[in-house]
C-alpha cells in the first residue's frame, strides 16, 4: 500500500494523522484498520488506544508502535528485522511461527507468540506481563527472559544450560516433566504437578506415601524460590 492510499483510508475512518518528514504519524484513540492487508513504510502509531491490524500479513520496515494500548496482529506471518514494540498494552502475534533476530519486546503488557516454533538469537523480552511460547520445542543459547509475568514454555523438550529466567512469575515447563536439567550450574529434577512446574529437592518414602520437598519454578535465584511439600500416592498428588 502506498502512502496516498493509506491517508485516504485514515480520512475515510476519521482517524487523525500528520506527516513528519518521511513518516506518517497516526494519532487519535483506538485505531481499527483490521480490513487492511498492507501498510506503507515509515508508519508510526502514537494513538492513545489499541491498534487493530488483524488482517495484516506482512509488516514493512520502520513501522513503530508507540501507542497506549494493545496491538492486534493475529494474521501476521513475518516480522522485519529490528522490530521494537514499545506500546503500553499487549502484543498479539499468535500466527507468527518465526522471529527475526534482534526483536525486542518492551511493551507494558503480555506477548502472545503461541504458534512460534523457532526463536532467533538475541530476542529480548522485557515486557511487563506474561509471554506465551507454548509451541516452542527448543530455545537458542543465551536466551534471557526479563518479563514481569508468567512464562509459558509447555512444549520445550530441552533447556540450554545458559538460559536465564529473570521474569517475575512462574515458568511452565510441562514438556520437561520427570527430566533432569542443568540450570544456574545446578542439576535439577523437574516435575509438573497439578499445572505447576516444580523443582524436586528431596524425596522420602513414608508407608504408602512419597513425600517430596519442592520449589515452584519461577524466575530469579534458585535459593529464593518459594518452597512446598508434595504428598504422592500412586498417580495422585497433594500440595
């Protein structure tokens, strides 16, 4: 789409904008453009609400999201390199299967990448809420999660030793159930119980029951993770 056609779309929908050098800056409140399949280059969204681009399949370079609400990009199949999300809400990219290098999520809400199957090196998550990577089976080395919420990695089959979880919520690793992993230089026994990923620190038998001392797997230093006791009888658990 060229800039002239895009300006006509904005005018037809009474969405305010202004031109600044080669950029077109979109303002106003919620921006509903979910019928569009393309955008011109050098578009900046600085509106005070959400941006709905749910039928967009490609995103041109130099698109900037600095809006105050959510971003809906449900149909997007690819992202250009060096994309930075700085919006104040969530980012919905649940059709994306790959990410280019150097993608940075600095948004204030969640990041939905639930269909992503590969994660490139140097991806940075510093968003303020949860990150959904539930289809991801592997992680590149040196991945750092600094988001402020939960982290969903339920399909992950291996964990590189130098992965760093500094997120502020729980980490879901149900695909590593009953496996031993090495994390922060320590070998850990993982168990996924009642929807929670646990680190088993000790186990003892008491009659028919097995008592596990455990910690909830969360971001941060291992020694500081919250502890609990788990009672196991066959396939049943209580904690």
